[in-house]
C-alpha cells in the first residue's frame, strides 16, 4: 500500500528515492487500491520532493516541471508517462484514466515533451516521453549538446560584454514580461552587431539562464525546432529566433510555437507582419544605429579591454571605422590573438588591419577589382590645393566620430556621416592614384567598380547590382571607386522618352546609396559638366585633377624613374617638362617604354633619345604625331 502522509515526511537523500516512490505511486494508481487517491498522493509526493530540493537534493522532475511551467495536471501527466516509461511501456488513454479521469490533459499533451502515436482513425493512442528527456528524468544529466543550426550565444554564469547605456533594452523588456499577462511576442530589430543578441543575453542572465540563437532560415521542420527547444529546456536556457530581412512567411514558425508562453525574436531593419488572429501581445523594440555609434563609453570600454602598443593606434581605430559593437568586438579579439601568436601581446595598427580584412569577409570581388594602396602622400604629385583637400578628407575620416557623434553634428546631417566625392579631370591625371593614397593612409581596402559593367539594359537590374555592391562594402567599410562614371551620368537629361526616365532613376539610386554608405565612395569622371548642380550639392567634396603644369611635370619626370634604373647624364628634364603637355600616366608610360628599349641593349641605359621615343609612342596612341621641329634640338633623332 502506497502511504506518504504529510506528517511523516522524511527528506529524500537522493533523486533515486523519489523515482522509487514514483513507481510505488504508479503501481497503486494502476491497481486502483481502495481508498487511494492518485491526485492527493501525487501532491504529497511533490511536497516531499520540493522540501528535499530546499535542502539541495536536485530533482530533475521538479526542475523540468518548473522550467516548462507545467500546471498541476500537466505535472501529473508527466509523472504518469515517466512511470510507464520506467515500466517499459507507453501511456495509453485507458492507463491515463487510472491516474486521472480528465481526458483533456492527455489529448492536449505538449508536443515538446512527448512523442505521440495515432491509430488508424486518427485518434491519439499512445504517448511517450522524448528519449533524451526521459534520460534526464531518470537522473542522467546530459552534457550540453551542440545542434546544427543553433548557436549557444551565452552560457549561464559567463561574463557578458559591456552594454552601452543608450541601447539597454533588457530592463524594459523584463518589466513588460512581469507586468503584461498572457502570451507575448518580443521583437528586437536593428542592424547586425548593434546589440540585439547581447540584450537578450542580459535578459537571460537576469534569471541565471543561458541563451541560444536559432536562425529562422535554418529551420525546415517542426521536429528540428522541437529538438532545439528541448535542449534549451534541459539546460535552463532561453532561446531567440533570428530573422533576416528576407524572412517573410512567419506562419510556420508561429504555428510551431503556438503553445509557447513568450516568443523572442530578433531581426534586421524591417517590421514583421503578424496575423490579426495572433492571440498574444506584440512588443516591438528598436536599436537605432545612430544611438549605438554615438555611445562613446561603449566603444571606449570595448577597446580598453585589450592591451595596446600605443594609445594613438587605439584612438585612430575608433575614429577611422564606423563598425558596430558586434563586429568591432570580433576584430579586437582577432587582433589580440595575432598579437599573442607573435609574442607581442599588444594590439598594433598592423594587427588591426589584418583582423579587419579577415573578419569583414565580403563578395566585392564579384563586382569590383581590388586595388592595393601602395602609394602615400609623398608619392602624389598634384597642385598644392588638391593635395590639401585630399589630406583634409583623410583627416575628416579619422576625426568624424569626434565631430559627428561626440560633438553632435550627426543629428544635424540629413545624409549620415559617410563621405562621397567626385574626382574630375582628364585621363591619367592621378584620380586612381589619389584613391590609392587615401586607402593606404587610412588602412582601408580599395575597390574599383567599372560602372559600364554595372549599368544594365534591363529595368531594375542596375539598382540590384548597386545594392549588392554597397551591401558587401558595408562589411569592411571599403573605399568604393566608381570608374568611368560618365557612362551613367552622360545620360542624365530631361525626360523626353521612357529610357531617360529609367536612366535618371538609376542615377538617383546611386546617389541615395552613396549618401547612406558610412564609408567612402568616389565617382571618377572626365567631364564634370555631366553632373548638374542638384547632384553636386549632395556630394561631400569635388576635387579637380587638372593636367600638370611644367613644374609638376618636371617633378614627375624626375620622381618616376626608379633608383635602380641606370640613367644617362644627357636627360634634359627641363626640356621634357616644358615641351610636352602630357599627363602623369603618359609620363610613366613613356619612361616604361624607354626602359624596355634600354633593356634590349648590351649596356642598358635610360637615355634622352629613348625617353623621347617613349613620348612619341604615347602621343601617337592618343592620335597626335609630332613634327621633327617640335622635338627642338633633338629633332635630328627623328
């Protein structure tokens, strides 16, 4: 006879004693002993287990019941299923009737906890506890399992990164959870890396729980999600479903989670569409990128958590990149690893550059060509004004966090804090080289986009390509150099036919993306007149690249000859500078042509004659043939 009266309580010494009592309770219920009340006896069993738990005797049954928020009848159903499982059986409706006359609890049993079987009439005939859950209820505590498609973002008890005061949503969420009764759907939206997952991790930590993140796009079936939810249940973990901007049909997810008390979601910048029939409170929260980037204390805490070679490297890194905290943390952690593997142990600018390139993986190579930033300001020969303006742009990038975010000019700017420019001038005047100098000075990637390959004859395709290019560039804040912009802007015109309308739409879209882009974007053109005043007003800076005058040409002729090149003493740099009105690229090509002529000789030497032949070759390429008189005193060579 099962007998467990409240006044005869003794604490369980271990969980096995609870299971033995559970089997005795099940046997008595099954045999329908006279005067035995299964529900009352079960309540006594729970009270003893609860009292034992107060004395640090862990009960997987109580833990699971509390974690799953089971009602009394649900707990009794779980106990009956555990009993039949221990007896090597499944729980049938008839057997459940021995424990409780209420059939409703059986037929509405949780799909999360049980595996179910139906007969040929479609009526539920048997239930059994899920195998992994059954092992847990038998006292076999499982190790944390890593399931494909589920990321353990935070483990209970682990330290959490600093969360900026301006983006701390979790206290508000926690307050809503306590104040609002019934089913709820919490949704945090914001750009990747802005702190959405971290807010959920802080929320989980408030109740000493772990946090798992499940990307919605990886979920194919309800059973797949069920397995993940069960793992979270076993390990006292909270889980959040991560949506993408392409996640449109949430109906399957909401159906799978229809019994969940609270659903936690995180997503990108778009709102989610919910059916009117959804009987739960929808509580949306947003993290705004501007607020995140303006939180100086947040970024100070992130960077100061690591040792640095010098303070300037740290402040330059903060000012140069507009990465959100999530990506910045990845970069800093990797840069720190590089420093430790080299034996230095302190982050330097070089380690940071390597980390940025590694972490900021993108697919820009599909649409653009990467150009190495091999030149520095001392290599760039331009008029003084142009060099000053380029230097100012570099300084602007380094100090934009101070000006826009700390001093508050971001709130006054309608177009963000990115930098958009036009480099205008004839071919060969240094536009590409200037972009390379900027990339080298700032330690950023440079990608050249050939606009003719982007412009598509099919309506809407140009915009799609541009959207992909800017989307990929955002991952590393690469400098985008749009070459041959005239192919698009020469079409900008008054609308006289349908093609004009679509050309202008493409231009407007490109301008919009340049304004939105937080990095540097440059349009290179040979004809500034193609850009109307309305367009120019929305560009950060316009730099003119004129053909060099005689003084600049002299510097170019002298500086472009490598130090290892054997040079004749007869080279007249003054004559070359004064006589030939050529661009910097033509000077370089002339010298290369002359050097190959020299390489053919037994005694290689760069001479005046060979340079002049190089000049003649370059001019002929551009359709200009000089007379012998135009070579002056060197005319006899021709």
